[in-house]
C-alpha cells in the first residue's frame, strides 16, 4: 500500500467503526437513562467516574508507547505485547486494592458497592483487550481490525443490556453484569484475533524490556492519571456536593458531547503511527501531514459545535427524553469543548510522535489541578452548570498551553494560518443561524451550513495541494 493512502484509509475504517460504535453507545445510554431515571442514571454515572479514576494505572501510557514502538519496529511486536500484558496484569491487582479501599472509606450503599466491583472488573478486562485490539492493530495500520472488534464489543454489550433490562427486569446490578460479560467476551475475542498474527510462540517475560516500557511510558502514565482527574473528577465532586440527580443531568449532556469525540479520535488513531515514522524519516512530511490533519479536525469540529449549541433541546429530547430537559443548560456550555478537544487530540500526537511525551504530563497535570480548583469554586454556586463551565475553561487552557508550546519551540509551524480561517467561517455560520431563527429553525440550520461552506471557499482555507490531497483521500475511501 502506498504511503499516501494509509492515513486516509485507516481514518476511513476508524471513522466508520466509531460512527457505528457511538450510535450503538447512544442507544445504550438512552435506554439505560430512560430506564433508571435521573437519580438512577446519576448513580451509574458516579460509579463509572469513580471506577475510571481508580483504574487509571491500568494503561499508564503503555498502549501509546506500544503503538509508537511497534510502528517503528514490527519485528519486535510479540515481545512488546507479551511484556505489556504482564505489566497490565500486575497493575490489575493494584486496581483491586484501590477499589476495596475506596468502597471502605466512602461508605457507599450495598448496591453501589457491588456495582463498583462489577464495573471495576469489567474495565480491567477491557484494558487488557486494548493491548490486542488497539495497540497492535493500530501500530500495524490494520484499522479495520480494531474497528471490527470495537463494534462487535458494543453490539454484545447492547444486546446483553437489553436482555437484562427487558427480560430479566434489570436494575443497576443487572446492567453491571451485562457490561462485565460483554467485556470478558471482548477480551477473549480480541486475544484470539491477534494470536493468528503473532501469538504462535511461547510466552516469555523480559524484565529489562518491562522496565524500559515503564520508564518510557512514565510521563504518559502520570499524564493519564491527571487526564482521569481532568475528565471525570467533576462527576465525583458533583455527586458528593449535590447528589445523584444533578449528576444524571450533567452526564446526559456530557455523554452527548462525548459522542462527537470519535472524529478527532479516528484522525488521531490513524495519524500517530504515521507521524512517528515521518519524524524519523522525513521532517517535511511530518510537519505538512500534521498541519493538514489539524486543520481538518478544526474545520469539521467547529460547525458541529455550532449546530449542537443552537439546538440542544432537540438532541436531549431525542436521546434521553423530556425528563432530562434540564440537561440542555449543561450541553450549551459543554458542546464548545468539542473543537478544543479536537485540537488537543492532534496537538498531543505532535509531541508524542516527536518523543516529547513529557508535554502530555505537563498538559494533564496542570489541567487537572485547574479543573479541581474551578469545580470547587463553581459547583457549590451553579451545580451541574458550574461543572460544565469548569470543563470548558480547562479545555480552553489546554489548547492555549499546547499551541503556545509549539509556537515557542524550534520548529516553524504556521498555526495561525491553519486555525484562523475556519474560526472566521464558524463565526459567520453562527451569525447566519442567529438571524435565520427569525424565519424558522430549519431555514436557519441550512443557512448556517451554506454560510460556513461559502466562507471556507471564499477565504481559500485549503490550498491547491491540500484540495488535491482531499480528493485523493476521497478516492481511497471510495475504494475502501
């Protein structure tokens, strides 16, 4: 396969699988939230957030290092995967201890305590499966394999959840068991899918390689620890400060915003292994490829945020029902984090692929402290709206930090040219929708889309070379 077709083809596979995965995820969330109600969904969200924080050590940046190293040296893939599996198994034992201590010191109700352990074990299974389905297949640029495994997992998860709810009268605990069984299936299926490629020899531990993996992933691992605080501490703090109902309201909006993250995630997943190779072989390709995909993520994410920001009630009612009407207040704020998240995904790839993963540590650690501080200040006064504002402010700070770090670096990277024109187009789109509302919502929607596209074209946002690259990528997608 030619070099120029790998990123678009892998992006296509990841994009399609992520679309299907997110649609299935939205069905799952909608069914569960409507079944449990605001308080019950708040309890489930609290458990998910708590488990997420308590299982952060499971990844420790290992998956990202695997992608980078296997992409550069596929002959050693077996050694890296075996020893990473050993490392994650050690870390899983530590997670069990954390779950026990958290349950003891927080005095949770018996159902929530049981759910904590069930979801915790499910997350361990999922983390182990990521070594197989994500690290190896993404590093080898076999995105279709990762995408297929991901969709199969979601289908099994949704099917079991529907079975437990509608046939067995499932509450929180039965929903938890459905997730656990789906995660176990995912681990087994991912293992056997990978084994056909490299798992033919006897397993062999290499202590020196394990130490090297830990040392290399340490900045990312500590960064991921802070990422967990960055992403989920708001739910835990909101639960302790305001209770389960505000948590349910907030997480309904958060999950809708989170659905959109598959776009930068797909771009990032396909881009990281290629950037890692270009950093060693072609600095010019490294820079031009990075800037093109950064611009593409920005161009796609801005109009989606504008649309969801103007029509939040439509999306909330469609997925969660009128019982979650209050979630629109949080969604109006949270949706603007999506363009910033899109930038930050690709900006972090820039540093990781150039062996500067220490920047991720600075990004997540400082962001986590800022997020905690803002939540402490805003949640007591504005409840779930305060949590949403804290998330937006933290993500904005993160974008400024990463863009500033690139700007102050040795490389000449024209960030302003990349980001300015799409932003102007989005402002024009916002104006068109605002005034179009005086006629009706349907007219304003199409007026905004047309205004955005026209402004992109008038400003010549993409160069002739970039248009040529886009056309080539579309042809690759059509062949895919």
